[in-house]
């Protein structure tokens, strides 16, 4: 028969292949919607974190403001006590005062100095927290300015919860999570749907009998249709799991609304209580100032001792500090109520 060759000595093949999904019964669209919802949840979570950081910064600011004022008042108390100590020591030398008055004044000075040390330690801790929030070096000692003018939110009482539900990040996130869970359920239901694909390939190669060395063009065009037949009940249980996820999100959303309701009413009550304390503290300060004025007159007349005058002076200092604290508590409670209602404080 002789000899003949089935394959060429050198093989050449070149082709361009193209594959295209023609129709997937909504899988791609469902995936896009799912990713968009995930992105929206991420954006809403970022806004929630900013809100929490802002509220934490507000509380830190007012803590610094109070501590700064408290240290200043303690310095004023120490200056007054040292002046009285010098006066009593001079009077003691003349025999018009007792050792008890001197010792009592020194004890008060020691007490105020101890309180000042605690306040300075707390101030340092709050400054470190503020530096951390601002991204500053810890060797800085930030000083805040007094800023107590804040307007409370004006919302009708019958719609305050509706306003909070409409604006709180937690509620908005739960709504998006519910949509995401629905999309996952829909995506799970589509997993057993058929797939229709288009395939095409065009090129050229050698090795065709009878002329093995000839470079011959060729092409292939076709449609592929894939239909899942049996998955061992896997998709059925995946659907049940996705439905369970929807129920879980629903329960969490209900719990979130209850927590928001408690937070709103608690913040509102704290704001009203702080407002009343401001009025009471203002009246108390006026009374303390008037009492101190009367005590000065009585001391000059010799009716009372320097210890009684120091008591009156301490009452003025403490009343001033209580008024400042009441105003700070009111401002902080307003911001807390705004945050509870979902208003942006940043």
C-alpha cells in the first residue's frame, strides 16, 4: 500500500472565540440590584458611624467645658481661702481669733486642692480623648470655648416617633436589609432557571486531508441551552433559609423601633428636666450671691466669723458650678434628642 501521512510535521491553528449569555431569566438583573442594595447599606452605615462620632465629640466637648470652668472656680476658691488664711493668721497674732479658725481654713484649702487635682486628671483624660477624635498628637492640650446656645428641635408631640422612624439610620438600614433579604430570596429562586448561551468561533488551521500543509479556514456557530434537572433539594432548603433571613430582619426592625421609642422619650424627658434645673440653678445662684453680700456686711460688723463668710463664698462658687452644669446638661440633652430623632449633628 505504500506510506501516507496523517498529521503535518508542523501544526498551526488560529481562532477567535466569542461567547455571550443570551438570557438568564433575570439572574444578572437580580445580582445588580443586590449589589446596589449592599452599597446603599454601606453608605447608610457610614452615616450612622459619623452620627455616633459626632455625638461622642459633643459629649467630650461639654465635658471639657465643664472641667475647665470647674478648675477655674477651684482656683478662685483657693485664692479666697488663702486671703482669709492670711487675714486669720494676722488676727490670731492679736488674739482676736482662735487656732480652730486657722486649722479649719487650712483643711478647706487642702480639700479644694485635692478636688482640683482630680479635676485636672479628668481634664487630661478628656483632652486625650478629643485628640484621638481629631487625629492630633497626644502632647496637645486643647482648650474649648464656651458654646451653650443650642435650639431644641421643634416637632409636634403626636408625630415625634414617626419623624424618628423616618430619619434614624438604624431604621433606614433595616429597610435596606429587608430589601436585600428579599433580593437574596429572589436570587435563590432563580438558581434553578435555565441558561441560554450563544457561542461562535472562527479561524484557520492546517492538518486537513488530503493537503495537510494547507492553512484552511473554519468556523463554528451554536446555541447552548442548559436546564438543571435535580439538585438534591439544595435549592429548596436555600429558599427556606432565605425566607428565615427575611423574618429575622423583620424582628430586628421591630426591636429597633422599640429601642428608638424608648430613646426618644428618655431624651425628651432629660431635656425638660435639664431645662427646669437651669431655672432652679439660676434662682439658687441669685440667692447665694445675696446671702454672700449679707454675710460680708455681717462679717465687717463682727456678727459672724470668717468661717461663716467662707461658707457663704463656697455656696456662691458651688451655685455657679451647678448652674454651668445644668446649662451643659441641657445643651447635651438637646443634642442627644436630635440624635435620637435622626437629625444630623455633623
